[in-house]
């Protein structure tokens, strides 16, 4: 939902979005009480003249839940929130809900279900969508419910409830679930199809049908029988009350899906951990056996999940707006990723002109009103963020008076908001169990939009204050109010009776949602993914500064997970998500149904590209992991814009700096005199940011430290290691390439690293730990450097599909290799590819290890293929594309053989593979 300026209707290209908000008269609040929290407080009732959640006509609205769920905090801002938040007064059921692969909409007669598999390009080509379209309705004979309520929910599943006084129906639906599980009473099970179904299997209580080209299986209790009459299919339930439905990837999958038809999902839960620079998460469904003893199930994993999981998958797949979903036959799976880096600010370098920077700092610190007259939660937050970014900058150049003045400004404004009864305050809504800041903005009050966006700035600013003043951050002082905001926006507790679990963040989708009510035909949406990241980074910094490692690790999980989702679903980093007919390299907004090259308030390309970048902070370093996508993104912005950025030039300079620091610094040098900073930016911060990265190089996401507040930068052949130690004693930070860095207490340190790391890092950046082999034309892998740049031609796939199976591969090999497996390390590679102007090509790599050189390969790793673009120029294929399959385990090499094979998995053309340079390398995980 909107997080920024007022949006003119003419600027929207969201054809599926519903009518704009209309606010009615505010309800009269009850007499307010003040709830003390340490030195601060909030109100338990809204300020006079303000509104809480309303329908679109301005009528007050309360959660639409059953008595069984009425005391539970409702998770607004979810993929299914329209079940509980009746935003539109004439729709007491729901708007379309996008579970993926299935889509749903509650109606009087039950649950409409669809499986959209074809993308539509709408809005002058600015939006792609897989819109919900009903294939069938799951219900009970005669069901005519006056409304639908939320009866139960867990991390990514929900149970809608219908009752018409005679019949009751409950269904359990969720992300990644090909099944719909139903419990009904008072009538027979009924499936009504949108068109006459074609029956492909009739096994009594199991019926296979095809509707609109999509295959479904219907499962009634044993002893029942499905009856087909035109478009109506019924089955008596007898003494039972359960039945289920599944969408099948193919008709021959019926037997596999039948196995799990009565293993009903009863809940879902994600767990996470952070260890040694890695963030792991496990996603688990709980089940109940309605018949027999089977407790397993089938789950469809999103792209950001299966790319980062080594758990076995079936051959079954589904279409979704997020690319291909792959099916796992299990009730759980685990993902593992290198944790995204966070720093309080970029480290000190000698490249910064101290006098110049001091002048820029003074412009901000000495302004007549550093908050620019802003009074609402969002714009106040933006001002807090702008000031907070300058505190570590002032500190590192010795401007302690300016630093302390900035900290004083932050404390003063935060304390104003953290104290009830003034012109600004936070107020608690007992019905919705939410904390809303007043004056509110952009529907944060009436629609419960954007709390994670707004509050991210307060939490981040408080974390910067806590870095310098721990007493201020104590629970007994102002830290209690910070934690209350955390509980509203990103509550880590499922048992908290005052706030829902992770209000905005969808653990299965991998990112946050911004609309509190989800009341759109296109589902829920999120525009500014970067402001969601700002919250996660704030949690990392606040948890680190206050010693709350659980909150720090939550922030790391959220940041790392959403970083991958942003790369795939907003930037289409691997060019595997957006439909080929969608003519854009990025979207400003992700919807449940797809994505849009748009913002809520303008069609200006600068804002469309920049809205998922701001604010640029030490929590933005994750963007450096997608350098090729950034280059495409900036190039598209300049094409669409008719030239370089003008309005948001600072944001877009900083965005480019994650891939090409020298180029972005050159743009600053040429254009810094005559521009107005974006409202959350300052010349002080932009100058420091661009100059620092020009000196250090771009962030290197392939190497991580063993604390979240650490990062690596690479320029040319030099790496710089950086870390901030919030602790009271010095510590040594160890990086994943073996390098170490000693960091004094409560300080940021930088260095070239000591220890057993890669002695000759390569630019932009080198793959992670291990021994590095260059490719040589002729089929050789060698650790020698200084080769002559060349290329080999990868043979065409001939229009066939060779995904996973080498076909006419290029083969590179090294023999008599000795090495000991490095614990925790993994194979890495970086291959430079160029398909010229050929379309539809996908290159694939397999690495094999023969531990003893006896001719038998003991370990084989096949990686997901890389789809090259039809633009001449080298592109980089790396192990980050994800492991497709692996056989065997790693073992020590004793006169062993290492082999690299590269071939075309798909396509009908040739491509080139660069050889003889340190930009095409294989790194093996052996010492």
C-alpha cells in the first residue's frame, strides 16, 4: 500500500486495484487512559477527532472472526486479511486471495478456487498478472452463508468459516498448498465447476476432473461416491464431516496426491536460527490423519525457497506469479542462506574530504527545523532516518558535538512520540490489537497500512541512539516503547495476546505485505520493499546494541529472506520470474497476482526504480549481491526516463554504487551542485556513501562474517573487511573465507583481514572460500594466473530440454589434486557467459569430484541453469543460482580429479564461455 506522497488516480496503472479510499466522520473515542512503559507511555484510546479501522464508507469496523478466534490478535497485512477485515461494506466474504499455486475467494456458497497459469499484460504493458479466475467452488449442497469469518490461522495457513444456520463449512488453505481441506456439516459435499468437467478418473470416493485445462482431484471419505450432474458434483459424507480437493500438476500424479488426501493440515510454523554468518529456516506443517495413518503431505516451494534448499524435491511443478514452484513430498523443509550484512554506517576511509563533509553535516544539524515541519508518522520517520544516518558519519570524522546534537534531536522527537497526551502519540486499538501513531498517514489508521514502513524509521533511529547511549535504551527508560513498536510491526511471539505474530511479514512468501485489509482484486501488495528491509535492519541493530540476540537473529532472518525475495520478485535477478511478454526489468510493486511497473503516486520512472532502494543505509548492503540486475535496472530507468535521474538522482546514484561505485561517484562529481536531496537523504550522507564505496569497492555478498554487523567490500584485487562490535569487550570476527578482523569494544573496525583467507581475491567479487581454478581453452582447470583471455563455444541444445543432463558439454578438468575438505564450505563458481542476441538460452554447470583419481566420481553437483539475456555482453553465472541436485558426499582429495561441465539446458543457439581470466573461475571447498 502507499507509503509516500498523495497519489493522483491518473498515475495508477493497476487495473485490478479497487476503488480509492473514502473517509467518513471519525467515531467518538472513549475516555483515554495512559499506559506507562518505562519513561514513556501510550494511550489506550484514539485522540479526539481521529479514526481507527473503517470500511471504505468510513464506518468503523471490527475483526470478522468466529467466537473461537475472537480473543486472538488478528494478523492484518497478510495474504488472506480480507477474510477478517471487511474493508468493503458490501462484501462480507473476501476479495481474491492468492495462496499459490491456488487462488481463492469466499462467497455465499463456499470457496471459489482457481489455478491461473497464463499471464496477462495489462495497463499499457505496465503490469503482469495471473488473476484469480474461478475453476470451481467447494461448498455444501444448499449452503448460503451471510458472511465468511476467519476461524483459525497459523504462520501461512488460514481456516475460513461459513454458516447459514443449517450448514457449516470450514476450509484450510495456505501458501504452497495444492490441497484444500474441508470440514462440513448439515449437507453433502458439493463441487460446482465453472464449466462442465471432463472426468479422467472415477474411483468411487476419488474423482479426477479437468476444468479449464486444469486437473483436480476430489476426495470424499471412504465409502462415499462422487456423483457428476452437469457442473455439479456431490458426495454424501455419511457419519463423517471431511473431504478434500487438490490441484494436480498432471493427471498421472493422482496416485501420489491420493496418498495425502486425508492427511489434513492443521497448522504451519517457521523457525529460524543464525550461526556463523548463515541464516537457516525450517518450514513445518502439522497434520492430522482423518483416515489411515499417513501424516505426510505435499508442499510447493517458491523460487526463493527451493533455490536455497538442498532437501529433495519431486519432479512436480506449478506455475505462479513468482516463477516455477517445485513440490516437496514432506511436511517440512529447510533453507540456508549466507546472512545479509548490516552496518550502522559505512566505515571510515581517507578518501572523504573532512572539511567538505563537515560543511554538509552542518547544513543538516543547524537547520532551523531539521524535521521540515513534518508531523505524521511516516514523514516524521523519514526525518528521523535522515538524521540517524549522519550520527556515525559525524562520529567517525571526530565531529562529536555534531554527533551529540544529532542524537539529541533524535531523542527529543522519539520521546515526543513515545509519550501519550501530546500533539503526537501512539494509541492502542483493543479490537484490532494494534498500535497506531497519530497523526497518521497513508491509511496507517483506517486501513492499518504500512506500520512496518513507518515504524522502521523509529526503530532504526532508536538503535543508533542505543549504540551511543545504552541507558536511554533500557526497558525502564525508552527501550520499552521501542519494543512495543517492534511488537506491533514484527512481533516474534506467537503467544503474545496483545499483538499478532509478525504482522507485516509473510514467512512463506518471503516478504512483507503493506495493505492492512488486502481488499483488492489483485490480492495484497507491497511497493517499497526497501522500507521493509529498513525494519529488519533496525531489528538487527537494536538487538545488537541492547544485547537482545533473539531479536537480532529475527532481524537477520527477515532481512536475509526478504533480500532473496526482492532480488527474484522485484528485480527478476535471474530473469526467471517475469513473463517474457512483460517488457520491464523491475517492478515498483509486487501484488498477489503479479507485479506492476508503477507506484501508488506517480508514473515517473525515477520513483518506480528508486522506491525499492530508499532509504539507503547500512542495511542496504544486501543489494550488492545482484550487480547484474542493478545494471539492467539502472539502464532501464535511464531509457524510460529519457536520460539520467533528475528528481531522485541521489537515491539512484547510491543504487548504482552497489554494482559500479566509480560510475556513481563520477555522476555525483558531475551533478552534485544543483540538486535537491530526496526527503530522506542529505548531501552529507550521499557524499560520504559514494566516496566511501568508490574507495572500498562494492559490497561483496559472497563473504560473510560471524556476526550480523559485518560486511566485505571488494575493489580490484583488494578486499576490505568491516565489522561493528556493539559489545563491551573486544572480539575477533571470522569471515567465511577464513580471514579474521579484531574489533575493539563499541567500535567499527576495517582491515584487509588476517588468517588463512584467499590471498589473491578477485574483483567484483571473488567466489567464496576454497582453491581457485581458472578455465583454459582446451579443457584445462588450472590454479595458474595470468592467462590469455579467450572463449569457448557452448553447443546448441537443439531446441531440446537437457535440464540436469549434460548434452555436448564443454569439459574442463584438473587431475592429481590433493586437498582436505574445509568444514562448512561449499563449491563455488563464477562463469562469464555471452549469448549475444540469441533468445531463450539457458546454460548449466555440473561439478564432479573423483576423490582418488580412480575414474569414479564420488560427488557430483548439478546447478540450476542460467538464462542469458539477448543483449551482447558478458553475464555472470554463479553457484548462487542454486543447487539442482547432488549425489555423494564431499571427501578429501588424494590425487583426485576435479571436473567442470558446461552445456545448454535449453535453447536453440550457441553461447560463449570466457576462459583465461580470473573472472571465470571454479572454487573448490578444499584446503
